[in-house]
């Protein structure tokens, strides 16, 4: 799918809004539940309605994060796709660790697929970073997002990255 920068920005804005909604809607519901129950039935109903609304918003935000990550897989710009997936996985992790891991893995696979460097060629040929620079940055971002939540996953990805880069250097020397 060919995506314009405007569409990518809109998806990223939706992703950011979803992440804020996820982070913002869970804490107030939990904070509102103190040791003393409300004295009036009306207050209890209000609190219950607020908790239900917060839970609904959280579910919707989680669904939006999953959708943004899925949509990012079809971006023509591999760099934008990987970065969007990494952001989505990072925001989703506290709510659905398994899905977040899968999203990070898919992002990583895009950076390590055969011909990945060609996929990371800048859309604008006059753009300063090279394809290898963009590829390295994308990989580093995936590793950094993984490191926030799972040290072993980050170490595994880092080791794989080091092996690949060493193999590239060896191939260039020959």
C-alpha cells in the first residue's frame, strides 16, 4: 500500500492518541477505587459507569494500536513501517504482552529479510541517510522498544543484529 506522509502522520497521531488513552484511562479507574465505598447508591452507579467507560476506552485503544501496527505492515516505506510497529508494540506491551512481542518480531523480520537494505532506500534519493543508516536506526529502535519491557528479547535481537552487521562487513571486504 502506497502511503503518503500525510496518511502516515495521521496513523501515527491515532497511535499516539491511542497510547495516551491506554495510559490515561486505566489509572483513574484504579485510583477511584479506594478503601471506602461511596455512601450513596447514585455515587456507586456513577463510579461503576466511569469504570466501565474507562475499560471500554482501554479496549478501544488496544484495538486501535493493533490496527495501527497491522496497517503499518503494508507501508511502502519500510522505515516508517518498522518505526510505527515499534511504537505500537511499546504502547501495547502493558496491556497485551503477547501481541506486542509478535508486533516487534514482525518489525524485526522486516529489517532482517533478504534484501532489507534495498527496502530501506530513502524515498527521496537526495535524503541524507543511506539505506544502511535507516536500516540500522530501525533495528536500534526495535531493540530499544524491546529493552523497555524484556531484556532477554532485546539481547537476542542485538546479538542477531551484531552477527548480521559482522557478516555484511566480512562480505564487503571480500
